[in-house]
C-alpha cells in the first residue's frame, strides 16, 4: 500500500515562499497570494498558512495589512544607528543615495501647550514650524514636523528658509551645532501623517519624537520625524556593561 504524501507543514510553506521571494517570484513591495490561494496550492488549512505567514513576518520578510493582504517588505533605502546623533541627510548619503527636502510649510506661530511642556519653554514662546518630506534618490523615507524657537533664528530670517537639511541650517545660518538628542520612539499607524502623491501608500511609521540641544544644552529644536516603515531601518548597539 502506498504511503500517503505528507502535507507540508508551516515551516515547509515558509521555506518555499522565502525561496520564491529570493528568486523574484514575489518581488519587494509585491503582494503574496491570498490565504485561500495558498491553502489550495499547498492543500492545507488556513491555520497552517497563517502560521507560515507569521513565521515570515517574525523574520521581517513580509508585513500584513488587515483587509488588504500580505506584502513582501522592501529593502530599506537608508540604514542608520539609533544611538548616533546626526543629520538624516548624512545617513542618506552614507547609504549611497542623494538626500532631498520638500517643504510644505514654514510659518511662525505660538507653541501649543503640549509642545511647550515637551520643550520645557514658556507657554508664550513663538517658534518656526516646518513641515517637510525627506527623500532618498527621490523616494520618500520620512515626514518631519519641526519647531525651532523664534529667538534662535537669525535677525534677517525670512520665511523662504531653510531649504535643505535642518542640521545644516543650524550650522550655516545659526552658527550652532546639535550635539545631543533626547528621543522617544513610537510605532505609528495613521492615514493623517503623509502628504503628497505618495501619501496613500504611507501609513505605517517609526516616530522619533526628539529634542535637539547644542553643547551648552540649549534647546535648538523639537522634531517629530515619521520614518516610513520599511524605507528607513534603525540599528541599536546594546551592551551589558
């Protein structure tokens, strides 16, 4: 009597899909077949297929958007060390790409109560609000909302600046250098962060909620930078010392 063929386990299915991703059958950004299609293909239950997809997710190879499907993760356009204090533009250049900044807003306004508390400044402080998209070789990698206290700006400041990197602006126009950052990191799922032609594709972010200080511990800026998930990868060196 012939032995019945063994049904593939979740690990087997994950291995097949990994090989197909490596071979370009499922390219970065592409959607995997539906659970129903995978069940029919491998002759297994939905529970087995979901276990295989979960394994790929844990390995950082796919992401699942509920109600839409499971997508192959793109390789990050930019990599950076989370412990390193530096310009996003520098990180983009270090990744072999050309940085770009597209400004949507430059306006002077009073800080909001929660902003004043976070920044540790008086409630009547006026600040320059900036909203910009940061790109690497034209691909959007982050959306940044920045506040710079009005008192730090040059006396001849005009609302058509800055145009590029904020860190570069600190040094070139303000004569200061950001040397310390105090940050909070959050995962964000929102359809209200992005703007521009790519806005519909961007709703998953890593938020770096950060205060920037100079060598005298003077506050230079408060930035909320939303890094597009999958486009910007952070690493963190941890030791037991």
